[in-house]
């Protein structure tokens, strides 16, 4: 079926709302998980030393129906050492039943959305079946803190009835300033924080208050902070005051302070939009249409990507990859559909072992990339862990999950890489329980 109209995640059209069971381990039936890699872009830049993050909490193994064997992927390493792997340890909770089916496993990589104040029955059914990783909330889903708290309790009850004994990832964009879906903190925008007399304290306070606000209504993931380093005053990311600074070191310091404080409060942080939207001009909006950012590899790595190394060192749990095209890395595909960007630049070069999440799968930047089903497959092949289906149509998430299940069954999606992705997602979920 055709994609639903874009439900924009940018503040231009969506301002503030103010006024399984276990980690999937397929060791019994699959080879060791590995990430595919493509060729390295030419550069004289020195490699970044990978940052090792803490091994995630892991859960008991499950068994999937076997899928056809697929050819091994030829890899070309970016750095001498391999990307750090996800280490599995003894189970935290007992395994339920005979194990998941393919639809359930595929659903554990999909974030759903809905319109209005009441979650539809179809979404509750999907959650009870264990076929969803989580839900994203927008301003039109929230009338008050009491109302959204009641909704989240309803979603949690549905999840408790499912065979997947892990909490849902319940998320929103609570960046501060103009971009807030919930009433209240953080009140200051990133730019206001960056220009304040004590920006590091303000960034820490913003992270702490964001965690308190989200946790008070039952949410456990914030799609913040923005780590884009703005190039021009008033450009796409600066016009809504979503960037801390035009100085990458300042963005690194303040973003890391926000991440550390927020995650100390029990709410996972999301660094976005890798490898950076800071050079996008005022009208270059990936929600609206294709965006190409023709900055050099030296500039990309010396400015835009700098805050991500700091965020990874701070232990950020999620990184959102942008839909812009970066010719310095991959001239043919948006970043979130590019194995060069996701697997080589982010995972290999930076050594990132956490969860990756797409931007909105319905974004205008992907208009030439087919249906939801095709986009979901391409994102998974690129190495994205979570697919953000934020159109407000439950059917969008169903289409994405069905595409993943079919592609896993027929061997289009290699099982080892799929298992590694679900491991990362479910370890994140377990860490938030």
C-alpha cells in the first residue's frame, strides 16, 4: 500500500505541545553476528580511536526457524582492529514459550506511532503479540501529563501481556525551547544554553530535568540532544535554536553533559543527526525533500562528527542517522540507507556499539526510495537497528515489520547481522526496566 502523508518531525510544522522476552541470541542456529562493510572513502584524516562502551545487559537465547544460507559479505576494514562486538552474559529473565516467530522478531526493530489522544486497538494488539519495539509520541498525542500517563499505562499493560518480557521504548522529542512535545522542562533551547553564562551547568540541568519530565509520565527515551554544529546563523538547525554552538568542541562538551545527566535519570539519550545537519541551509529540510550536503570529508570529520566521539565516550545509548546525502562519504544514498555511513563511519571508525535509529521513515528525502517496505529493507541492510515509523499510521509500522520478516525468511537480510541488531535493541530495553 502507498505510504501515508509525512507527519513532520521538524518544528517548522510541529511545535511544542505546551499550554524478547530476552535479548535475541541466535548462537544455536546462526554464525557469529557481524556487520557488513563497504569500501572506505579516500581521506588523509587520521582514524579515530574507537571508544569502548560498557557491555549491555543480555538475556536468554531463543530459537528461530532456520533461514536459507546467504553468501558471506566481502569486507574491507577501515581500521586495523574490528568493531567491538556485543557480549552476551547470563540471562536476566527466563525465556518464555518456544521462542519467537519471525514477525515478532522483526517487530522488535520497529517504533510505531498513532494520531490523536487514544492509541488504536490495532496498536494494542500488536503490542500484546510482542511485535513492537516501542512507540513515539507527538504533540497531537498529548493533552496533559495526566492524559499521556494514562495512555502509557495502557501500553505498558498490553506489553506485560506479551511474550516479550521487556519494556517498550516509549519516546518523544523533548529537546528544549521550541521543540518540546510535553509541557515543562527543559525550557531553554540548546542555543540559549550555549549562550548562557554557565552553559555546562545549564546543559546538565536540562538533561536532568528532561529525564525527570519524561520519566514522570512513563517515557524512557528522549530523541535528544541535537549534536549538529551550525555553520550559518539562521540556517536549518539554527533557526529553531536547536544547536548549542558553531564550535564543535562546545557542542561536544554541552551535548555530553546533557547525555550524562539525562541517562543518570533513567531516560536514554539519542544523539542526532549523524553525521551532522549543521551545514544545511534554511530550506534544506529532509522531512520535506532530498538534501545533499557537499562538504569535504576533512570538514565533515573535523567539525560535524566531532561531537559524536564525545557522545560515544559519554555512553550515549542511541544515535539517530540523518536522511541527508553526504557525497564525501557516499554520493549515492542518504546516510541512513548507506552501509558506508552506518557500518563503516559510525560503527567501524568510531567503534559505536549502541543502538542506531532512523529518522522518520516517511520523510520526503526518501520519496525516490520506494514504499515503506522497501525503505525498511534498505535501512536494515545499511545497518540501522530501529526503524522510526512516525506517520501516525499503524499500518506503516506493520508494513515495515512485514518487510523485515519476509526478507529475513528468504535470506535477503543476513541472519547474523539481524540477530546483532535485535540484541542491541533488546539490551537497551532491558537496561531501562
